[in-house]
């Protein structure tokens, strides 16, 4: 009876030791998977570029020519790519002249209000995300000029010399998140840092692929 009791005790003790071994192993595995996900850079799973379109409307008295800017994203990953961002406050824009110097902003009397949205880029898909808008009121003569409004910044640039300028874009948000959340008090990450792109106004269709299309992503 004593030997059987010893065997039972040994079995129980072995089970406890096994659990002590399994628990840290599981924790290490979960930590490893989490770290691996964190290491996947958003900038490495999408191909990003800029498109420029002349949105002309003669009946629009303030800005007949608005220069639309699209952030083109191609999914290079083997699964859906998700993120959360504010299409205005999360987009940092810098306009540079032919000499590579920052272009000053004209005086602004009003700016656009913005919201946070969640985005999903399915596998093998492309999104042309409209990151410009018409929500900034700038003081200045807009005749024969493009009104360029991206993020919280705005410029009036001569149409004749528009292609001598370059535009740099940085996108801030939360990667690998598929739910609309309030991000004002959450540290944002730099998702994309595009080098200065030469403004070249072209024509052609753009593509928006989203489960629910917010105002910043429009099908043209």
C-alpha cells in the first residue's frame, strides 16, 4: 500500500512538474507570436505611392482647381492588411519647392474637422485613398492656382509651375487593428514615410476597395 501511495504521489508530483514546464512554454510561445506580429512593419507589407488629379469645377468660385492627392496602396502581404487612422490629423504633409525648401502656408481662416476610421486592404488588392480635401479656407488669390489641402496643411501653387514642386507624406496611425477606436489618447505609430514625390498631374481612374467607404476614400 505504501509503494502504491508513493507511485501515486510520484505521478501527482510529475503532473505538477509538467504543468510548471508547460505554463512558461505557452507564455513564451504567445510572447514570441506577439513579438513576431509587432515586427511586421506596415511599410513592408504595402507598396505606397502618390497620385495627383486636377479636380476642376468652374462653378466653384473660391477654388476652381483643387489638386486631389491619392495615396495608392498595394497589398504585398499574404493576408489582409488592417489599420486605424485619421485621414486628416494622421496625415503629415510637407510641400517643397524646386530647391527642396519648404513652401510657407498662406493664412488660414478655417480648417476641416476629421474622424478616425478603420481600414482593410484585402489580399492582392489596391486602394487609392483620397487624402486631400477641401476643408481649409486659405486667404490668397486662387486664380490660375491649384488649391492643395492635405492633412491640416494647405497651399496655393501656380498651375504653370506645379510640377516643379514635390510633396512629402507621413502617415500616422495604428497598424493591424480592424476596429474603429478613439486614438486621441493612444500613442500613434509612423506607418509610412514617403520620400518627396514630384507632383505630376495625370488623369485616369482610381480604385477604392473597402468594406465601408469613409469620406477619405472615394471611388472616382
